[in-house]
C-alpha cells in the first residue's frame, strides 16, 4: 500500500464551502477541513453555466436540458439535468437579463484570516438583483443559511456599499436528507434572516476553535486509496 503525506490548508476554503463546515460538533468541522485538503472536481460547472444561460435568455429550458443530457462526464451530466429539472418553475417564470460576475469581495473572520466572498452574480434587471448559487448535494442548515446572509451583507457593506440595498436571490438546489430528489429553494434577504453581529461571532468562534485544533495536528501520513465517487 502506497503512503503519502497530507498538505494542511493554509487558506480558507471557498465562501459557501467554509460556511457549510460549521456545525455544533468541533470534531466534524475538523474532519471536513481534512476532506477539503483534496480539491473537489468542478462537478457543478455545466449546471451553473446552463442555469445562467437560461436566465439570460440565451437558451430555453428545453434547449438547456438537451445540452445537459449531452455533457460527457456522467456525474456532471446528472448534476446538470437534475438541477435544471428541479429549477424549471423558476427558470420558466424568470425575466431574461444579462448576468455579470460581481467583483470579488472579502471579509476578515475573527482569527484574522481573509474569506473570499464569491462568486456572487448580478442580474441586470430594471432593479438589479444579486444572485448566489448553491448547487450541492447537502443543503445548508438554517443556521448556515443565516450565517451566509450575514457574511454576504458584511462583505457588501465593506466592499460594495452601493449594492447593499439590492435584493438577493440566494438559490439552493440540493437533496434534503429525507428525499432522493433535488429541491429548488430561493431565499431573499428576509427569508435568509442574516445573523446579528453577536450570533455571527458565535458562529465564527465555533469555526476558529476547530481551525486552530486542525492546524495544530500538522501534516498526516495516510494510505492512498481510490476514493468513492460523491457529488459533494
């Protein structure tokens, strides 16, 4: 059996990946940080691209689904088809408009590290709307959703205050634990219920304590083995 040495994270994972790690169980946060040392393949890129092209009016839902079914990689293909199918009602009713990638934003978390708050998109409707896409297997918890809203709001206030009053479409398409099919959810600021400063501090304290313990462990030797295929 071949052995290798792990490379501990030196930077925070992506915005929503970091948020999704924070739970009440510190050991589970550390386990998720260890898992994040191995970069996940971009399984959701075709889904995001086709979803945005429909919203821009470049493709109909039917055309997007046809393209999704022709994606070469079987996992990327299933993700794209399932996400578009779950999002049909929203995509059929949404007004077409150009979508731009919002400038990268960042915030400092309590341990001094920088969290990149991206990607965030801007829909150029009559009243511009921000859009965040969370295409994943596991849905965010209510606590995590509210933390994501608070982080996004803080990042806007710090980096792009002119857009702080824009309405938000935080779109999550995931598989709730009790089902086998993806479910589409669209959250506004009001539905996200961003955490207040005190509650957000408690959220980050949970993560920062786990991060310090994770870093103290240093590199680990592990056996190389073929990883099972997972959508996450």
